[in-house]
C-alpha cells in the first residue's frame, strides 16, 4: 500500500504525524457491488466541527489500525465491525495537527447506529450532498470515483453567496 501525501495548509512538516484509523463503511448490493458509503459530521467542540468525514479516530499506544478502528467505531457510532480491509494511507497537514490517515474499507457491521457524540450521519453516493466536507475526506471521494468510473464532481463546495 503506497503512502500518499497531501498538504491542505503549507505548514512546517517536521511535526510527527498522529496515527488515525478511518473506516469507509460501504453497503454492497446483492451482486456484491459497492454502493453508498457512510459519512459523519464532526461534533461540536472539536476542530472542524460540522464538517463531514469518514468515521474513525486516533490509535492508542500499542493498538493496530484495525483494533483502533474497531474501538473508535464502537465508541463513536455504536457498531461492531467485521473485517477492516486496509486500503489507502494519506498524510494531511492541518493547522492543528499533522495526521497519517489509515483508510480501511468495511463491508460488515452489527448493531444499530447510535451517534454517541451528538454528530450526524448520512449514507452518501457520488457526488456527496452533505457540506462542508473535511479536506482529508476529499482524496477518498476521488479514489472511490476512480474505482467506480465516476466522472464529474465528487462533492459540492460550501460556497457562500455574495453579499
């Protein structure tokens, strides 16, 4: 798996990255084709509150990506996942932190979705309708578009009308 680097904001890159496990939960149809995917909003009180992203969180000491993803998705959205399939790695520099995002596709889960941090959830297809989208989510939407042969927009910009 190749590591990709994206830099949202040009900041010094000598900051060590925070390791983050991210779940790309994808529904499959009866023929096994990938369908809609889950996005959640960042809760109030967190950096980028209200922005939409794929759910997940930081790895704790000694955890693997899959262990962290399993724990985070249970803590944040109340589900127990099946296998996590490692997919892509992306490094993002944000003003508040440099993060290495370990994206895993997840096709199986159990339990009812419960937004335990007061966030919202939305099942989406391309182009996603929810706005604004967190910068670290945009590459994932582009990868999904490439895999699915989707041409055109992957998301809508959160554009404010002129006064």
